[in-house]
């Protein structure tokens, strides 16, 4: 009893120390953030170069300064010399423009600031000049950088272009040269972990080197010390990622255990690595790489072992299957938390590709070694790796083409994670103890001579329950059905983009041209269709940006996946400017895992070349294309979207595309909003002339026209609408000056509150369960 109490006290002390370390780290970071210069400011920074990296057109220097912490300095490569002109350890002075890391503005968007915070880097500096102010004396680190650069240049000479980035990432930790399509292919297939420096690579390097030294006659101490030095040097050379550092610590513990004649305990070594890593930088705990690396080892050493003890597999395939399931049970929720989708066939694919990855690493190492002497020998030694990578690509494409290859499940709610954890714990207890009782019963039958088909049936039942139980646990992470309505004005930068979600119901298009001829009692054409997703209906109203050329990839797709939206029923385009459609083009052309139903374009823009790419992409997806003008209506469950402007034939093929903008009023159970595109003041006055002001007066939320331009949002229109809240969608620091100060003043005079996406991030309104309200993504805007 006394020992138990002492262990509990020790555990509490460890948690207390960890909590204190975390609090101190957050306090230090808050202090540092207040000292950082503003974005775009010209500064002079001085410090020691602690890291060097080569990009296509930049020398990237990690500079450790006294006041700003670590910063990334980007120095443009000179034409006459492309070689890195600096060495690690040198004292450098850099003058240039500050670029603060962008914080996420939408749910699901990658938070660059948080990522670099986990690496201890505070900002980036695009340098006009960098000069040496002192010589360095760090030959060890500088030598590792030189070796890495030399080996990378060897790979450039001996690799095929499509293989180069993979070998550089998997062996040297250089991901800058990865082909984006290959990286995306691996990510969606669930084998992106092969591209990270992990325990597999370090085991091959360190453990292999250790065995060679032992066979050469060295003792445990000398071989272990040399093995530790090898893996530490390799880990530093490849960038010292979280997974690499974890593997270095665990391998070093295994060498120490061999030297001391003690048994190596994987979970103890894993715990030590977690304590050391999180103690040095607590922010690393929230990063996907840290969680997946530790989760995978936990799945192998804890969950996998429980499954093996309970089910007693026969043969290597069954053992591999149980290990894979153990890894997936631990890492599945982590994958969903960070990436929002799950590769359904990932377990099978990993069973096929992981055993071959060792041969890829070995062929790469042999190729680099031979390539130092002869390019031809290097290419010959690399040959087997090339064909394995080709096989990987074919397997990824094959599995991704299978139905349901990507399950878009969204980020699980915390309560669902708790239920999942409880279910997995109960499931493992049954496997370990309940399954064992079944096995013991079978053994008694054998001893008593009752060896019959019933025993095989018991084992088969146990495995069937195991397989179905594993799958059932994941169903607890499935997203819930949509309740009520959600209207989100995304932060797309300088552009527009809104997502509307409502509960499941019938979809009816009324009056739109291009419909199948089915007249209703009033003589209007109508067409009905079912929602694509059983959980609810999703409508997109524009999505594009001129400040973020990859807004579809960086903002729109992550937002949809974050919420578990695997299908968009209606894509409604106000007009054809790039800052309203660029994200939609990415969604239709590149993001095939998200289904799409119907494309709605403005009748006033029919024939405009700006819509040709959208129509072509929709045609490739076999989507319906409809045209909308004044009086047309779309009903999606209890949501009604009614076009107020432009009228039939009005502004047709107008050279000013803004005048084609659809003005659409949304109505949902007493909640009313108005989407205005980039309409001008002249168009606003025409709307006032033709529309009953009662329809406008009931609007509670207005999306300000043309990003808050002074040439839109007239006082007459604002007074007629008199919204409670006006949302302005724009990008900070845009060259147009949006939103204009006089526009904001007119909005305030109408009695409306202003919410700006450039400051607050995504603005989300929700209606349902007898309540309504809104929230902003950035609680504390910059």
C-alpha cells in the first residue's frame, strides 16, 4: 500500500512539474509576442546561424537572436553563386522586412504561427542584405550540413525527377523538393508517414551500425556509444524532427540497456522521450507529427501487444494485421483531429508498402554511397528503390479509385473522443481477458479429448468479433447530423466565400433556366432532387481570393473537411471575378473526394468567358448547370434562397462583370440575410425601385457589397435594409484599400454592427433549437 501511495505522489509531482513548465512556456511566449515588430516593418537583426537550408531561390538561415528568439532569414540567391555563403555558428547581421506567420482565420485552416511556435521560431525576415559580423566555430554542425548538402546533390544526379523528392525527404529530411501531387497522393492514401524521418530510418542506420560493430568484436559499451553517436548525428543532419528525436532517445536507451545487461522496455523508453521532448518545448505536444509518432509506437508496444496476447495469432500475417490495427486504433482519432479525413484502405495499403520501405532506404543509401564515386554506379544501386516507388504510386492510385477510399469525417467533438477512448478500453479488456477465457476453455476441451469443430468455431468467432469491434469503435467518431442552419462567411483573404449548412430536406429549383421542363401549378419550371449527404444540405456562395492564390486548397477544402462535409449540393456563383471563383475551381478540379451537385451561375453572365472553366469542370463531374436571375428561387429544406437582382436580360454580357452580380436573399425560419456579390450603388438603387422594401427591411445580416468599397453600399440602400449586423469580407493590407472608411461610416449610420473577416477571421451565424447568435474565429484579433 505504501509503495502505491509513493507512486501516486510521484505521478502527481511529475504532472505538477509538467503543468508548471507549460505555464512558464506560455507566459514566455506571450511576452515574446508583445516584443515582436509589426508585419512589414524594416528591422536589423543580429545573431548566430544555428540552421541552414537551401530552397529553390532562397538561402534560409535560422538565426538565434537575443531579443526576438529564433527567426527565419530568407536571403535571395545571387546569380553568380548558388552555393550557401554562410556557415553554422557564424554571427550574422540581416536587414530586411518582417513577415509575421499568418494565424488561421477559419476552422480547419493550417495555423502557420502555431506550427513555427512548436519549432521555437517567432517570425521570418526577407533580407535585403546579410553580412557576417563574426566567425563561427561549430565544425561538427557545419560538417553535418555540408554532408547533407553533398548527399542531396548526389541524389539530384542519380535520381529520376519523380523519385528525387521522395528520396530526399525519406533519407535526408528535405521536403522542399517534393512533388506536390506525389505528396498529396501519399497523404490521401495514408502512407505519408513513409516520407518522414522516423524510427524505421534510424533503426536501419543506428541498429544496423551497432550490429556491425558488435560482429567486428567491439563490446556493448563501445558499440553502443558509437551507435548513439551515429543516430544522434543522423537525427541532427536530417532536421531533428520530433519523430527523429523520439527515435534517437529510444534507440539510445536500448543501447544503454544492452550495455547494462537490463531488459529494454519500449513503453518506458517512449515515456522518457515524451518527457524530454515536451519538457524542452511544450508547444510540440499539439503538433500532429509528435502525436502520430508517439501514437504509432504506443499502438505497436501497448495496444498491439494486448491484441496479440488475447488473440494469439498464428503466422506473420496475423501478427502484422494485429499490429496495424493497434496502430490505427491509436492514431485514427489523431488523423481525424488534424486532417479530418480517414483513408479507408490505409491498413491494407500499409501492410503492403511498409515492409518494402526498408529496401527503399537501403537502395537510397547505397545509391548515395556509390554516386559519390560514379553516377552510373549510383543509378544502378538505386534501381530497386525506383521500381518500389513506382509500385507505391500504382497502389495508391488503385486504392484511391476504390469507392469510399476517403472518409471525410471532420474533427471529432471532444465528447466523442471520450466515448471512443472508453469503447476502445472496454474492447481491449474483452480481447485480453474475455478472449483469453475462450482460449483457456478451448485448451480444456483439447485436454479432455474433445477436439472438435466447435473449438475452431470459438476461435473464428473471437476473430470476427475483433474485426467488427475494431470497425465499430470508429463509428463513434462519425459526424452528427446537421441541426438548424449555419451561415459562415469565411476568411478567404481578399475575396468572398460563404458556406450555408442546413438540415436534410428536399431541394427544389424554381424558375432557373436549364431545368428539366416540369411546370408547377403556377406555370413555373421546377426541379426536385435529393441531398448528396444524408447528414444535411450544403450550399456554397462564391469562394475565391486574389491575395491567396491557393484559397481553395488552404481555406475552402479544409473548412469543409473540418466539419465533415463530403458533399456540396449547390455551388452558387455571384459573378465570374477570380476573387469569387478561384477556390471553387480548385474544389471542382482537384478536390475529387468532395462530391458536388449543381452549379448555379448568373443569367446576366451567360456566355461570358469567365465561366467557361467552371462549366467545363462541372461537366467533367457530370454536374447540372443552372442559370439564375430575379424571381428565381432555390429551396433547401427550410432554407429559401431568392434572387432579387439582376432581372431577365439585364446587364447581359456587361463588360463590367460586377454588374452581373447576383443579389440573393436567404430566409430560414425567421432569420433573413442578404448576399450582394460585388454589386454597385447604381444596381442597389435599381433594387430599391423594384423590390418591396418590406423584403429588405426584415434582413438581419448583410454581406457588404464589393468588400466594403466606397462605390457600393449606398446610404439609401443601407437605410432601407437597416441590418443588425454587416459582414465585410476582405484581406488585410489589400491594395484596393478595402474596406473604405467612408463605407464603414455609412454602415454605422444605418445602425448596423460591423464584423470584418480580415480582423476577426471567419464569422459564423447559427440558428436552431430556439436560439440564434454568431461567433468569430479569432477571439483576440491582431
